C-alpha cells in the first residue's frame, strides 16, 4: 500500500462498472480518464458490479463472470494504479448484500417505481411488469454501494443524478431511525465533458448498439470504425462547405484531440469547404491509434498474466471487505440490531 | 453435538419465528409442540427471523432485537433441545442476504405482487403502495431460508402453503439456469391440528390483538384469561343447554386436554344442560396451569442465565453459517459466478 493510500483524510470516491462487456471509448471519455486523475487526490474504490449486472442478466451469468476480468483489464490498461485505487468484486462483498436487505425496509415500492432511471431502463429493456425484483431494487443496492464505502463523491453522468438523490434519501431515513449520522450523504461528481456519440451518430456509444470502439480494439478495427464514421451527409465533395455540429468525426476530435488550436483550425477549414472527410478521418485515426495503441499493448500484456490481475482483485476486494464490513457493523450497532 | 445430529441422512426441517414478541399458546399448539417431537427424528433448524421481522418493523428495531432473546427463551422453555435442534439468528447469516440478492433476479415483481400471503398481509397491515420494498421481497427471502439450509420439509399453517410453492418456483428456475439440481425442492408439513382461537373467540390468537396467553404468562394472568374467555353467549344459567361449537373454552379443552374421554363427557354434559361455565373454565384452568407452570419456571431459570442462552445461539448460528455458506458457494459455482 502506498503512503498516499494510508492518508485517512482523502475524500472517498465510489465508482465502477457493470461487468457486461469490455469497456469502450465512451467509458474512457466519460469516466476512466477522470478516474486515472482522481486516484492521485482521492481514496478511490472501483467496483466490478457483477451482482448488479445479474439483475438483468440472470439468464447469462457466464457473460457477467467473464467480463469481471475484461473490465479489470481495461482498468489496469488505461492507467488505474492498484497502489492508488482499490479494484474490488461486488458479489464477493457480503456486507453489500446484508446492507441491501436492511435498506430495502426503508424504501417503499412506490418510491422505487418512481425512480426516473429505473423507469427509463424498464422502458429501454422492455421489462414492463415482468421486471425482475432484483432490477426494481437495484437503486437500493446502489445506495448501499455508495454508503458502504463511506463515499461522499460519486462520479456519474447527469442522467444518474437521481440515483444519488435516492441514496441520500435512504441515508437520511436510516440516520433518523438511528438518531445520529451513522451514514454520510454523497454528492454527484458530474464530469464537464459531453457524452461521446456512437460512431453511427447515435447519441450514446454502446456495445449492444454495435456503434462502439472497444478499448481493446485492434488497429484494423479502429481504422474501419473511423472509415465508417458518420459525418455530414450533405458534404458530398471535398470542396463543399461542411457542417461540424453533429458530425461524429469532429465530436471525437473535440474529445480526443490534444492540440485544441489545430482542431479549431480543421473545423474552420471544413466549414468553409475544401477539406475532405477522408483527410479529417485520417487525422482522427492517427489520434485514436496513438491513444489506443499503448492501452491495447498493456492490456494484452496483462491478459498474459492473469495471476497478477487476480492478485490485484484479491487485494482490492480484501480492502473493500474491511471497509464495507465495518459500515455494516456500524449500522447494525446504530439501529440496535441483535449481536452475539 | 449429539450422535443423532451427526446422522447425515435425517431429513432437514426449517422452521422459526419472526422476533416481534414472545410466543403464546397459539404457537405452542400450532408449531412448538410439533417441533419438540420432530427434533427426535429430523435435523431441525429454528430460525430467529429478526431480519424478516424488520421488513415491517424498521421503525422499531429495538423491539425486534429484544425479542430474539424472548423467543429463544420460549424455545428452550418448551423443550427445544439445543443438542437436537439448531437455534440460529437470521440476521447473523450473511449467506442468506447474499442468496436473496441472487434469487431476486429470478422472480418478477408481478409474481411477488400475486403472492396470496403477501397480498393478504399488505391488506392486513394497511400498506398499499407504501409497502416497504423489503416486505414485497420477503417471500424470496423465505425461499432462501428454506433452500439455504437444504430443508425439504417446512412446517407451516395451511395459509402459508403458497410460500413453499413460490420457493419451489425459484428453485426450479435456478436449477434450470444451472443445468442441474443444485437446490432441492421442499414440501409443506401441514400440522393436523386446527388453529387455536383467541381468548375472545376471534379466529386467531395474536399478541397484537390482545387475545393471547403468553407462554410466560403468570398464574394470575392465566387465571384471568380463562375467566374472561368467550363461551356460549346464550348459555346464561348453568341449567341451560349450551353450545360447544365456537365456544373457546371447549376449543382449548380439545387442544390441551389429554384425557379425550373426559373432554367428550364434559361436552355432552354442557350440551344437555346442568354444567356451568365456571366449572368448565376451572377444568381448563387446571390444565393450562399444569402445562404452563413448568414452562414458566424453566423460562424464568433460563432468563437468569443469559450466558447459557447466548452460547446456544452462538453454537446454532455457527452451524447455520456453515450450512448456508456452503449452499451459497454451491449456487455460485453452479451458476458460474466469479471466484477469486
């Protein structure tokens, strides 16, 4: 453990991913990059959320299991440092399940059904009334994830903010019942980057939509994805003026171009005409190859050493067990539950 | 541990009580007496269901905590032998919470809402849509209780039979997903005794209705309860013929009288007239005092020795932890979840 991690007064961040597939560039822009920075200044727990993934993948536990390692590889490949961040496996933390059973008594079914994120996802997944009970309850499990680690900061997209509010509601109820602040409230840490669109121009990059570039993508896959990328459908000849807004190639240049001035110069050129899609795409491809090449190489090297990755998960999960177990004991004590 | 308990081939029984109040004569007739007999021939786990009690008592965890000991005292006082039965505390068994989180993914919300017992109790408790999520989920937690102990027999009242059916439904889903029978199905063991009415003549004896005689009732409390007991409201004079049906005193004589012929003789006398309520009540009181006196004395002696009671709970809970943890591991393995 590094000296930094033993600093007790660093604010605690809880973040993580459902283990349903390898991560992609959308995750990189939206969260991973941020986490690599945050681990320098915060105590950061990264939860491999396999238990949550099962709430709508109970029919395919093998996929959920396999992707625990895939996501762990993605984390390490992008620069998550196990000396600075704790990577842990959700389903191996019994206190999370125990706290969830407890918290479920402090939330009504009506309240869960009103949760906008649950509502959206029920619609998205076509669940209707056949929603698995575990899926209805998952905002409570998320409140547990946050509070069990005593996290006060939760990096989430804007659409996830209601989850934090729901978590704080549970916290206030339990604190009121306990008669003291046994659990801290948390606040959302909303990144100031926009969401990365899919390569097809759709609002969200997503593996299931087939419009994602995986962090483990090969050079050819990257090349092909950029070639197929949605641009300005009315920009037929290089000499025509083109539109930058909604043009995925430029969205990506905004997200990944490190030379801001050069990107602005390209945009101006494209707008006034005389800059062909192929040329802009070549520029983007160079940037993405330069970004993903080293990630892919590190990832491949790590994949050759599963023993090391497992030891990282073992250490992180051990640390997470201590923390979450302590919170569970504290809550039991505060509510005055039976002890032996 | 006695030699009997190490016999591996005895069928497993799971039973228990919510820890919301001390037990009463209704429990004695309906289940406790039966459990004392069953422990001779079965491996029996008695669950002090404090976690389940919290699903509708989250506002009063102190009551739930206090009654863990009260119910344990009742068990030991009526003759549950910790060398033959395992008494364990539900909220101290993490595998139960972990399995519940897993099972919740195999049951839909619609199915839980259709559960007749849940429906009845929602009505009874006036919950409507403000039902706590934990309460909606408790049939799943019960399925876990049953299966985690690998119980194949569950002594329940007739009204609880749908719970066993729901448990078996979950079992079949998990077995189908696992591709093998990792969990056994269970069947209800419905006692051939009727339900004991309250002393006021209401169908069910219940502490909250104030019509119960506690197993710890003092001689005076028993005396008073029998004196106030509902009989035949039209039986005004001893010389009048009286009605035995719906007459609580006779229901109790049926339940507790050991001399069947004498009870039948009393009934005939009461029916043809010439037998006063006071006289029948005195007979019942003698029987109840003889039954409850030794139970009360043993209970009082045990209450003086909380260290012993705690050691019983510690041993039972340890054994229960082993068993339930093993089941959780088996289910994880069968579903192919991630391991470290």
